[in-house]
């Protein structure tokens, strides 16, 4: 969970630096969103499937996570030395390479540490790192930006010229590198199921193709929920600055704590509810949680980004962020529950490949393209968020609903 906090701190820094980076490098909202999305997601998703997924199914998972943590923290620090769009894009690709090691590997470790009746809550605790990470990134970066707002360029010994927007990367990257030492002290859990030498990637694909009615619908349904969450989380700071007149410090200590508390509460509540429903004998417990979120998200997002009163907008963030985080522990637990042990890390990596290419890769960008190219007004980024959510949320509900029967059958077989 601590590693996940640093993961999301490092990837979310950009949301508070949209203005300074645009000004310094002469970029549009869409170009900045590509730094957050596509640059990060390409290697993050592809490498998670192979070779990292394979290593996680056969090797020492603790060491894989530690190596990834060191690499993404180093590349975050290098973001603070970029002086061009291409340089910053390349460094963000490197962050994605390192972070690819964490999530599928952690899913596999947690599945071996906890039985099915506790797995949703365990995965929820791990995933709390998302909301602690985003909230911390917003507060730390906002405070730093406010402190150095009047500074044009700094000169550091050995490093040289440092622009104000580069400072958060240079501070937070090395902190993550230090956490690697602690990570190496975590024990590698015993595997519940021995990994046969003959288990190959083609075996994973064969299993998922055989059970496509669940895997396809579940994966693309969760992709739509991920798209909404990532777009909302990324564009909230810019929306409040442009529409409600917030400064960086106002966003940092309003949005930041709300994300940290409401997001963490949402994912823990969703995981707990899924476990309780499973204990009560509901074979589709996890997918019920996903469906609740999909139904509620569109109206909540529309209200949050359309109200004129900034205090009401902040109040609406609480249920919106709670609901947008609510499904993700249950979604991960569903995948672990019906996937055989030797295939879990690579099946999780394929699942993450799809949800992150759509959610991280195009979520924020789709929303900025609406405001940049359709509405042609950067102040209407909130309308872009509303429009995309109005399509994605009903589609998520439809796909998850279609997955429920196949999921009940797999869960009943004890796969």
C-alpha cells in the first residue's frame, strides 16, 4: 500500500502543474493530458503482461516490486530535469515502465495471503494507496507551487537550473527510492498453488478465451469506470482554478483531503460490502458493487462539474469521489476469485492492460478533446468531463450486467 501511495503521487503530480507546464513548454490541455495518460500507459500496460506478468507468476514477487519502485522513482526525478515536451514524455514513459511491476504482482501476493472471504477487504486496503497518493500529491504539489509561485528559475548545486514546476518531481522522486530499502524487508508469501513449469502465456489466453463471457464484459465494464475516475481526478484541479477562481493552495487543501478521505472510504466500503454479500451467499457479490457505482456516477459527476457555487461543488466532490472509488477493490477481487492461482498475475496484467489503456490512456485526453476541439473553450473542461461520463457510465452498467451470469457460474465452480 505504501508503494501504491508513491505510485500515485508520482503519476498525479502533473494534475497540479497543468498551468505552469503549459506556459513553460507552450502546450495545450490535450498535450498535457497525453503526458498523464498515453505516455504513462503504453509501457505500464504492455510490460505488465510480459515479461513482468510472467516473472510474477514464477519468481520472487517482492524483488520485482522493489525493482519497479526504484525505477519509477528515478524516472520521476528525471521528469524534473526535462526541458522539452519530448524529454518530459520520455521520462513519463519511464515512470510507466517502473510502475508496471507493482499492481499485477501485488494482486498475486495478496491472493496468496488471504482467503476469498477476506480478499476484497485486503485488496481494498492495498488500493487505499491510490487515494492517499492522489490526495498527498495534490496537497504537497499545491503547497510547493504556492511557496515558489513568485520564483522564476532556481540554481541548485550540481543540478543547475531548476524551474518551479520541476521542483516537486525532484523532491518526491528520491523519497520513493528510499522506500525501496523498506520494500526489500517484506517477506515473499508462499504460493497457495504450485506453478507448473508448463504454464505459459498461451495457457492464460486459452483460459480467458474459454471464459470470455465473464472476462470480456467485466474488463471493459471496469475500463469505463476507470476512465471516469482518472478523468475526474485529473481535471478537478484545473476546473476549480479556471471556473471557481481557486489558487493552487486552495485546491491543495480542499480537493486533496477530500480525495484522501472520501476515496479511501469509498474503496474500503466497496470491498467490505462485497465480502459481506459473499458471506451471505451472493455468488455475484463483487459485481453488484460495480453495478451500484456505474448507476450512480453519471448524475453525481454532472452535478459536481455544473454547479456555480464553489462550496456546493466541493460538497459534491465527497459523494462523487466516494462513488468513483467504490468498485475497484471488488473488481480486482472478482478477477482473483475466478482465475486459477498459476495464471493470476498474467490474467491480472491483461485486465490492467485494457483498463489502463482506456482509463489512464484516454480518459483525461477524451475529456480535454471535448473542451479543446468541440467546445473550443478551456474553461469548459468540466463539460468535457460530464459529456464523457454520460457515455461511459451507462456503458459500464450494461457490460457489468452482462457479466453477472457467467461470473456466478465461475464462482459456484470454485475456480
